[in-house]
């Protein structure tokens, strides 16, 4: 199976073309056609010579993802279900905000982190996505915007889709380098956010990358007992391992971190947890804020969204204790809003079809 051309960083493509007898400037030409002119076929790269075109066609493909389902919300959110070359399906979401168009990308086929409230983990991880498959999610969304002819451009990226990005660290970092490249999409590092469930060793590594990319931590509970109950990853990386990694990140980068906190009714939304969270984060107040997330119910889980009064009370307690926080604005609530839900439904539908056909 040929690999996606989108998986090559600019430097990797330059080295590869030179190793195959082509001049250095060819990489700039190819890159320009891919990311600025956004062609969908190597044969459309008109100023690239035939030998180079043939070499690219023999070794790479441009399109490996196929759109299976497209759901559009009344608020402008669009959820895409893409089929990969091996038949697996993944989700990508386009969200519209006052500051621009943000795309949420997936990094793995399924997820092994085991958050008990999450639709992404309903189907276990079968493999990591390549950097090319992650980049192509952005390109497919951008192509869809181009087809509308309104000049819209993807301006922000959140790496918060299906999977744990730091469990696919190298491909995730190559993806960031590719979309951040000034020669291509030129999406600024400060407009890219990576979310992790708390892989402490990778947080240290990410801090040492010396990048301006934002970091978000899916915290969801202020103590080990509760966090382990709803997030299996806390067994491997309890708070006494996780928080020193966060401290290292803050000290090394001096960049603000986001703590994601999903509001689950009668589970983690009491005043007790609000006060514990304020205490846990008190020494990080200057470089952090909490994003309180109203829960999107998932068919296969019993959790419910916190009552509005509980969310507001939690917010007030954090604010009174000097913790910066916001209540997340919701997008796409009239479609399969929960991350991984559309994919889970589609996979179940296909399994049912196969069973009925047997």
C-alpha cells in the first residue's frame, strides 16, 4: 500500500527527492501544489517535470481517506466520518467560532485509555494513524471549504478527536510540523492545541520540544480515587506523577495550560470536588485555566449531564478561589456531538449488516 504524500514533512520530502536525483527546489514546488494550490492529483502539478511526477505517483498517493458520512449542525458544525484505506473509519469535526474555523482531528483508530464516560473508547484501539492520515483530515476539510468557494480557511486545530495523541507521539508531532510549516498551510503553533489524558512521560518530552503549541490536560477529577474510577489511565499516571510533569511543562515553557473538566451529574460536580480542584491547582493559577465541559450523553454509558445549577455553582467556587475558568460553548448538539459517537454507530451498523448477510 502506497503511503500518503501528506505524511512527509518539508525536510523529509526535500531529502527524499534529492536522494532520488531531483533538485532541492522540486520539494518547494510539490509542497506549494499540495498545500497552497491544493491539487488532488500529481498530474495537476504543471511546473513539475514528468520524471518527478512519475516518481511521486509510483511511491505516494494524495487521497487515502474517503468521506462516508457528513453531518451538518444548525450552528455550522460539520462532523465527517472518513473511511481509511484499510476499511477503518474515523471522525473529524469542523467547528465555527468568532475567531475562525477550528478542526478537531483524530490520531488513532479507537482508544485504549479507557475513560468510562467517553464514546471514543467504546471501540478499542486497532492502530495508530500515520501523520499523513492526520494531515489529510485537515486537507479534506479544507477541500470541502474550497468547494464552497467562499474563501474560508482552517485557522485553528485541536488534537482532541478519537485516541490519545501522546500514545501516537511521533506521528502527532510530524503532523504538527507539517500543518505549521510556513511554506504550506502555515497554521500558527499558538492556534494548535494538543489534548492528553495525562501520559506524564510524554508531557516531559512535549515540554522539551520548544514549541508554541498549546497543551490541554483531560483532568476530570481532583483526586486519585475518583479519577481512577472514571479514567483508567490514572492507575499508570496518578496525580503525584502527573502534577510534577505539569509543573515541569509550566516552568519549561511558561505557557498557559488548559485543564479540561467534564461535568458528570452526581459524580464529579459537587462542591467538594470544586474545592478540591481549586486546592489542587492553586499553585498553578497564574498559568492555567479550567474548561468546564457540559457532558454530551453517550448511548452506551449511564452518565448524565450535570444540572445547570451544579455547573454554575462549580464555576463560582473556582472563581472565588482565584482559578480562571470558563464553561465551554457547545457545538453540534443536534448531531452526534460526543466524540466517537458517530463512528461507534457506523461500526455497529456495518457489523449488523454483515451478521444479517451471513
